[in-house]
């Protein structure tokens, strides 16, 4: 019984599906690398890697709590722990609180500015799951939530916030809206039936075009970052890889097939990884 319950908690936190943590981790690494001008402080690095996992898990828990009455009607989510009856609503809220407290304990080891910024991050993580009931732009709120780790990481590493971190914030928000719209395309038909709102529904037949525009904007702004910081060829090679991955994703979603849209979403892990590698090599070795 204990092992079954632990397994249910594990799946509720999506620890069996690390893609969300990775998509949150990569842009956090961009901020840490740029703020440090190379390799970040080991203590800050460990705190933020741990914090990414904890806060992503907390976000998944509160998301499933918010969706507890509709997940059972959606093909992709009907077997999640709450709709399947493996975890109760009060248990989910208690787990969210525990994960949030653990994350805050980590943040308390950082400077005052980082601690102050963390309250905004927790607020964004909490409200995002409920936005899909009130607006067709929940992906925008996810973009804000997933990007808030960047000013926090920048503040922890450098002790201040500069205009550059907000440019990074915008870049990541645009990219997040693009890939989460791909994710929303998987559930579009089910969401229409149960009354859940999303950018996939809002964009309609223009979904692929708007995703493409967001991807292009992301890529162009990443080029701006490279120009401002005078980054080396390794960074621009990584952006060529990113461009190729975006083209590949457009090919995957062209017929709006559910499985291929989900594959396109997962492919964004390599986008974040490519930029991180390019930044790390260029900033650390000048290549």
C-alpha cells in the first residue's frame, strides 16, 4: 500500500516524465551562464537545479488539483493519480505545500533579491493552472511562470538585475508559448468538449503559422543576445541547430496529428540543450 501510494505521488509530481523539468532547467542555465560570464557559482548552480525539480513538481501537483474535475474526460490525462482515485485532493494540496516549502528553504540560502523574487515565482506557479478556465492564453501565463527562474537565477549569481535578463525573459516566454501550443494541440478536441481554453483553440487554423512566428522571433532574439555578448562561433552553430529543430517541428505538426504534435513538443528539449551547450562553450572557452 505504501509503495503504491509513493508511486502515485511520484507520478503526480511527473517525476517519471522529466521533460517539464528540462524545459525549465535549460533557460535557467542560460541566465546563470550569462550572469556569470561563464561557469556559475557551484552553490547557486546546485540550488537552482534542485529548485527547478521541486518547483516543476509543485506546478504539476497544483495543475492536477486544478484539473481534477476534467482530467477524467481527457484521453491523455484520464489515468492521472487524482482522476484515477489514487491521490485525494487534500493530499495533493499538502504535497504542493511541502514542495513549495522545500523550494523556499533552498531560496533562503540565496541573497535578499532572489528571496524577494521567489514570491512572484510561487504566485505564477500557483495561478497558471487556473488560467485555462478564464482565458485562451494560459500558455502566456506558463511562459511567465517558466521564465521567472531566469531573473531569480541572474539575481542569485550577480546580485542585481540588468536589462539583459528581461530580454532573456521575453525570449523564453515566446519559446514557451510556441512549444506549449504544440502541447495544447494534442488535447484540442478534448479541451473543446470540456470547456478548457488554450492558444491552440484561440489560434485555430493559424496555429502552425503563429507557432512558426514565435519560433522565428525566439531565434532572432537569441541572435541579438549573441551579438550583444560577442559570443563565439559555437553559439551560432547551436542556433543553426535550433533553426533546424524548429523546421523539423513544423514538419511534425503540419497535419496536426496528436502523436506528432506531442513529438514536436518533446523535441524542444533539444532546443534548450543546444543553446545551453553553445553558451557554455562560447562563454567558457571563447570559441
